[in-house]
C-alpha cells in the first residue's frame, strides 16, 4: 500500500507467514496486506506497481478461452475498484503490467483435489503470476485484485512475493433455493463472491418441501406443479454451471430424499408413502411426507430422474440429501409395514438405510459419486459416499475413522446469525478430528457454509451470506493456525467493500428496505431508523421460530426490521471495543468516555424520534418493542456512565435492579425477534458503576 | 394513505386539480398524493384498498402479450415496494384487486400522438383501470404503483378517481452513448425510470467524435474501428427497442452528421473532408472533422447506411444531428471550395444546408421523418422535419411560426447540474411560444431532457439523470400551470426512492464511489467524507471544463469527488430552508438556531477529520481545496450565528471581509471543480449578523 517512489525492489529479510495473521514487516510496509483468505506465504518488498490506464495483461504458456474471459473480468474489476479507464483496444507494445503464465490445462470437468496453487511476484515494474493450470491462475488473479489499493499518489499494488495453495480441496457454499426461490442473477453474483474468496464448490439445494426448483423434462410435473412457476430451466442451469466453471467452481446439485420432498409429490403423489393429496408446503419445519422406499416404482422413477440430472450436472458428485425423515408416513402405511416385516427391517432407520443404499446404487450406476447428510452413514454403506456433517465435528471424525470422506457444515450455518469469529473458530480438523491419523485426516475434504432460506430471500440473502462467509473461506483455504481474529475482522471489512463492486448487495439492501418502512420521512426520522437497524441483530439459532407469534410461512413477507438488520452489527462491535478500552483504562480515558456517551445518546433518543414514523407505518410500529428496548437499555448504560464519571458508585441492590432491567429489555426486543448485541457492554458499564475496584472512580 | 377502516367509499365534494399542486381535500385525506407527474384530474374519497398476498390483477377487453408482461412487472414492482409475496400461481377465484380494461390495440409501431389517456378508480373494495389502448393502460399502471403507500396497518392505495392524459405528445430523454459508452443494462434501467414518470421517447445519441456505438453490417468498420469495442450489436438494439415498446416508449436513433463524426472516419476516412488520418477523438469539444458534402460517394454511403438503420430502428422518426460544424475542414479543402464556387454556395452554412437537404431526402426515401438540431432549420427545408431546439425557446417559437414542428431541449440539459426547480420552470410553451396562435402551439410537440456524457459514465449516469428528470417529465405531462415547486420537490423525493426499486443507482452509487476514495477507514473518517460529498455540488454549466487543470478526455477516470457528488444537494437545500426560517423568525427560533449550529459544526470539523485520509488517498487529497473551503466557510457562518445569538453585531467592514472570504472560498472549491451550494445561506447569516434590523438581536 505504501508507495515508495520507484525504488528498486529489495526482498526484505522478514518472512511473514499467514499463520502470523497481520504481516508487519518493516516501517515502510507496516500495513497488513488486505488479502482474504490469507496466502500460505507472503514476502513483502519495497515499492509498488502503479495501476493506471496503461495497465495491460498478457498470457503465456497454456492458453484457453476461460483464461481470456478471466482477463476481461480482471480488467473490469480493476475499473470498478479504481475508476481507472482500461481500453481493451489500447494494446501498447511495451511489456505487460501483469503476465500470467499457465503450464497446462486443468481437467475438462473440474475435479476434487486439482492443483489450485500459484505464485505471484510483484515488483515496481511489473507483476508475474504463475500457476500449473487455469485454476491456480484464477486464484492468483483474485489475490492480485485484492492487492490493488489506493495510495497517496495513485492506485497501486505493493511489491510482494506470494506462494499460495489451499489447505482443503473442498471449500463450498450451499444455497437453499428450495424454501425461497433465489433468482439466477442472485446466484451468479454469489458465485462472483465465492470466486473472490477462493471457494470452489457451489452446493445447490434444489428440492425441498416448499419447492422443486430444477426443470425436469422427463418428469415435468416436478417443476410445473412443485414450484409456483419459480424454477431454473435446464438452459439456465447449464449457464450457471458454465459460469461457475469460469470461476473455478464446481456445481454439486442436491435433490433431497426420501424426506424434505413434499414438492415432488404435488406432481407425482405416487412416489409418496401417504395417501395425499399433496400440495407445496408453505410452513417451515420437518414434515411427514416421504418417498415410499418399498415400491419399485419409486426406484424406476429415481433411476430415470437421476439419469437425467446426472447428464445435466457435469460434476462428479451428486448430493442425495437424506436428512430429517420423521417416519410418520411409513409408520402409518400397512404396505410399508408389511414390507419391513417381510424383509426383516427392524425400524425406520434401517428402512431409510435400505432406501439410501438403493439410491446410491442408482447414483453410482449413472457414474456419479454420492454425497449425503450425516444420516446416510449407516453400517455397510459403500466407502465411496461423502458424508456432509450438519450434526457436528464428532460425527465427521467418526466417519473418517471408519474410512469415509467427509465435509464439515456444522458450525458453518450462516442463517443462524453467528458472528464471523464464531464461524472462524470452527475447524474441520478441530475437536476429535485433531487426533486422527494423518491418512484419516486426508479423508476430511474441507467444509461448506450453508444458507437455509426460511428467512432468506432474493432481497436479503447477500447480507445473510456476506461478509461472514469470507471468514469461513479463510478457514478452509489458509494454513492451519491462521487465527488472528482482529486481523480477520479488519480484512473482512475491506473485503466486504470489494464484494460490493461485484454487485453483491449485503450492505446496500438495508437502505432500500428501510425506505420501504418509512414511505416518506424527515432526515432525522430516517437517521433514527438506520441507527436502530444498525444497532440490532436478528435472534440467533432457531429462536426466531420459537418467538414468532403466528407461524411464519413462505408467504410471510420478509419486510420487517428483523429481515433488514445485519446478522453481525459492526456498530455494536465497535461500541463493545470502546467500552472495553474505557474500562481497561480504569475509566480514565475521557475521550473514550465521550465517544461512548455520543453513541448512548444517539440510542436513547431513538424511541422518541421514531414515534411519528410508528404512527404512519405498521413496519415501524412492529419494531417498537425493540426500539424501546434499545433506548431504555442505553439509558441504563448512560446512568452507569454518569455514576462512574461522577464518582458516585451505585449500590449492589441498584446494580441488581439494573442488570435485571437490561435482561428484561432483551426479552422485550425478542418480541420483534431482535436482540441487543450491546447488552454485554451495557452490563459491563453497570458492573463498573457498582464496583469501585473496577474503575478508579474519582471521589 | 390514510387508512379509514373499511368504510364505504364516498366521493368528496372537493375536486383537486393537478394545477393546484398539493391536493388537500379533507382532514382524513390531507396528505398530497405522491403521484409524479401529477394527473390531469384527481378526486379523493374515503378509505383505502389493502395490498397484500391476495392481490390479483385481471385484464378485460382487448388483450395482448405486452399487457400480460406489464402485469408481471406490476406484480414484481409491488413486491419490491412492499415486500408482500404475490404468487403468480395463486389465482384466487374472487374478484381481482385491480381490473384493467383496454378497448382496442395501439399501433404496431408506437406513433407520435397516440392516445395515452386512462382513468383509474380505486375504492376500498377494488381498483379499476380503463384505457382506450395499451399505452394508456401502461400509464395508468404507473399511477397505481405510485399510489401504494405504507399505512398504520398495511400497505394500501387510497380511494381515488383519476382522469389523466398528457399535455404534450413527445416527452423524451436523450442519452449520449457516444462520448462514454453506456452499457445495455444501464440503458434498460433508465427506460424503466422513464416509464415510471410516463416519458415516451428514448432519443439515443449513437455516434460522436468519441465513439460510433451501433453495429453496422453494411459498414462494419464503423463500429469495429470507431468504438474501442464498446458498441451495441443489432441484436441488442432490437432488444432495447422491444424493451422500450413494452414500456410505451419510442426509440429515436441519432446519427450526428456532418460534424461530430470523427469516429466514423476511423474506419471510413473517405467520408471526411480532410486528409486524415483519423482516429477516435479522446478530447472533448467541437472538432474540425466533418463529412464531405460535395462528394457523391458520401451520399451513396449514407443512403446505404440510413437504409440499414431505418430497417433496424422501427420508429417513424430518424435524427440526423446537424449541430456544431466549425467548417475548418471545408475551408481547407480546395475541392470543396471549388464545388461551392461552381454551385454558387456562398458560405459554410449554405453548404451545410445543402448537405442537410440531401440527407433529409435519403431519410424520406427510406420512409422516415427526419429530426435535427436547430442548425438544420434553414430557408427551404421541407416542412416534415422536426426541429430539436438546444439553443432556446425563442428559436422553437420562431420555427413554429414558420410552420415547423419542434421539441424543446434547451433548459433540459441535465448534465449542466441545474436544480430541478430551474428545469421545472422551463416550459416548451413558455416565453415567446406563449403568444403563438393555437395551431402554431400544436406544432410544439413537447421536449426532451438530454444527458451529454463528457463527465458521465455507467457509474454515475443515473445520478446525473435522476431524480431531476422526474421534474421535467412532470412539466411535459401535467396540465399547464402545474407549478407548485415545494410540492414538486416533496413528490420528487418520494419518486426518487421508488426509482431505486427499479434498480436505478442515483443514490446508492455515491457510497460505492466514496469507498473507493478511502480504501480502509474509520467510521468517523467515512462519515466526514460522506458529509463532505453531500454538502457539495459539481460546478454548473460548462465551468468544469474551464477550471480543469489538464484537459480531460475520455480516458480521464471519473472517480473524483466531483464525479461522486449529487448535482443538487438536498442537505444544502434543507440547510437553506433552516436559515430562511430562522431569519424569518427575526432570529428568535432557538430550536432552528440549534439545528443550524449542528450542521455548521459538522462542516467545520470536516477538514480536520479528513486529514488522515488525505494522507493515504490521492482522491481525498485532490478534494482538499473543497473540504477546506466548506469547513472554513462554515466557520464564518458559525461566527455570524454566534454574533446574532450574542447580540453583538459585526461591523460593516467585518461583514465586507467575511463576504469577501466566502467568495474566495467558493473560488477555492472550484479548484476541485466543486461548488458550495450553502454559500447564499452563509451570506444571509453574515448579512444578518451585521444588520440589527434583520434580526431583533437581544442586547
């Protein structure tokens, strides 16, 4: 980032390994490089390479159209990031700014475990990217893009030597297009985001109780009667696969069976174990309908269906779901019960294992490798299957011990609203997996973040995925031990901005949604609404369902404040840091106290400022419990700050009352299905106000 | 907007004509309807029609696929505006929420002057839209969308009876794709915006010195060598025409000749009057290259070219440009001089008239009606031509007197950065046109806003067009005498938000551009940057070119603060209102004074707060003169406010110095090509501080 004239390059003695987190090398280059995920090895040098209208890239070695397209995207992205005009027609004769050398082709259909390594050398004169194949080149181009930064005189790339390769070969993102249909353009911009953070598998959850989203030409009633008209045509699916391949991303389809399959039965009730009639499910949850594992017609159908989809989806892997069958339709069906008795199948788990085995045979017959959720791992299942663990790292390690390959998704459910730090702490090789034998560790292929879409639609999905997904991407790419959370957050913030240049709307969607709340408004009203939204988070895990008044469904508008807040409030995060710093200074940091006061004052006034809007807007009214909770909780924190600064500690009884009030206010926020992430910081202030040993309170 | 239970509809006695501006009818419905442009006639009633998931629309009378597509768009737009889920598959059997009755078809190719009228009746039970043809239905659907508002209990449409028709038949927007290429998706979202405000002509400026943007299959070197690869294929052009027709918008192409044509000569130098060689022009301005009007080869070429384009563009009208020929190449070409002598052509104006006449013959031969800029109006030109006036309303009136049809663009150049109010004040039938005879007035067809793209690209074009274009659209649609500026601004603000739902980026682009400035930043730094951007405007008219240091070109990045500010600062507008109210209260309004102080404090601190960023970012550094000017000017205003509030008037000499300083600071801002729109308000405060008769200053 630091531009140091045109000084000659000099390799600095210090080598900065990714595992060290922030890479501070020397005084002239003391800003950590904003690369995410962190590369395996980074050596910084002096000087920087200017990026301006003379920018030119050139390819050497193995060539293919995909690389050319990547070059066009690179140039376009440079223009977006910097505003610099780069004319494709303007081909100067001098040496290229960036030369990309690729040794040989990659496989025609991208495969698990292909080489993705690259080296990148940047000097103040030029940049060279070298990779064994186009996949590595794609990864290196993203690193190059991330290195472009604004400088005192220009945009430039710092001189650097990078050697990089992924830790895990399977770094995926699952998108649930079943519960809410996610339009094609939204899928594509998320693929752009995945490319930016070097993810390489798009796991596409295409069928659910609430929708069957892929066109089937063999069984057209699947999408015709199972999707409300909201499905992807085969042409669109091919387009997505091509689009993903261009970005070094495999596309693994999932058709969930035998449960999670009501939408199939809308068009083909004969597949089901119950009597029907069946219609697309509108509610959320685990439902009774399940395929009939005892009827040969089911396997005949699935054979043809899987055959059709195996041709459509080129990837080697084919996901058959297999999760959450409650077995009620099986219990209630005498024919199925008779079958179980005749075949000595003792319980529903065994019946599902039988079904799963049959379906895996079909998948294998169509030359694909099956993937399934935890439940498919039963005794005797063939070793080819890949287990995707939603239950936990324990079951993943157990599977590896038994010789099964696996990927981790437990801990990577983005829809649960966890902090990036919490996702970041999850490691596919953590917990019991850490003590596996090396050859067992090899079986753990990586992980996948998942976004389940009960409360996620086209409008807010980006915000539910990004930027936190970048932390998971780093966990899966960067060397083991990469663990500096502060560095991760700093780089994630910068990456978040870059992701917006790709068209992702994870930040911009909020302003649009809040405008819907307000209709027309004064600037002060809108400012209050925005301050409210940015201070709150939606409830975590599955508590939203628990606290919902009427059961939500796929027809429930996702237009409320709970749908518009960020999953992780950066405002709250900064406030907590301020409070920690202030308390860490034994309450002596007056400037810090002043900053805390400014925030608290903003929050205390929100409830009143929103009154007029709440009169006009049912959406603002609906959020009144949360806005009241925030304002009143901030008032309690303000009283505590006053007590600290006045040197008038509060009594233990007062403290107890205040802490109780804060907890009650948190409960009140839950009425709007929101949570107050500032609460721990508020509690700390109350704690400090009552405890003169925490703060050296001036008498 | 007011929801009044499910009370029966009752037509209110008061009739609210658009000309009255804000429509205040009774206490229950006292919010002016947020319709823009205002309809010809609005009668409000009690109650409102709820918009929820049960929404259904139905068509009656004449049917066509375009109407069905408009219905799909309407439903999608309702979903965007409200978040309500409307499933197309969910066809309830009850009566439709909105019934659209169309009597008969419109012309296959939309024509000038076709009926666009409609009536819309909304009751608390249902809505009925009636139109003679699909064009009127399209207009009415936009009105319906604008009526949907958030209410205390739901989203709803107020009960209302509307009769509406346009004042002028030609309500256009010109986009200059020549100087900067404007990508297809940007064109399309602007067509969406035009539809929203009932504009009906997209004038597409497709060739310029800096670029030839339409694919020609007859003369492929036009786009191949004249566009840097940035052109629209014929398939894309057909797509745009179809897209526009779906929205009731005609597409009039412009190929500017004989001047403004350097890009043609890059591929076909034989058309030019000079010796060449020719290359795409990179600078801005009026240049020498012009077609050779004396060579029959020119007309042979243009005959074939116009023939090709006349087939591609279905509209009846075909724009041949004709502006700003400096004649230097003609003067310097002996062959041309000899031709003029031989044909008794006395000067370059006559030579251009000769050329223009020949080209008009070709256009007519290909069954199109020519349109040209002012300059094409010379004695003897056929009466069929339509004159587009960029010079002024006088020449438009003069043309009408001579029997020529005309459209006004003078006063509607959006790139000049005028306020919406200033554009709004321009009337095609204003000035000398007001005293034309009725049949002459009929010749004035309407007007066109123009966005010339020297300093406009894909990134900021939306902000240069919207929302101000809505004011021009209202001028061209709404009844004569519609003139309440405050009402216009209030409705434009709401319309601005709605336009964002269409994907227009006129507001959201700024945040993205400012992020580019900053790289990484603290929230306080970014807030300062945003406050700076929102307080400033770019220089008006053509002064930007005059104050540019090095001559800007098409390769100059448009990434500076001047490119990121809004043309009309609403922050500044509100501040000016605050100051006027405060002074209007004889400086007694203490709450107003406090609000003024808050704004001034924010501005005075910007310069300091941006210091660290300016160290790191050349783009922030470049804006330093403007940020310094704002902070220092705000300090002067603050001193004035202090003097007023302390009752300590400043002397006449002090006043003179302060006013002089303010003017000097405005000059300083010009170094960043920016202007301080707060200056008049600052001056008023200084004036008031020195003049105790303006304010009753407490002693």
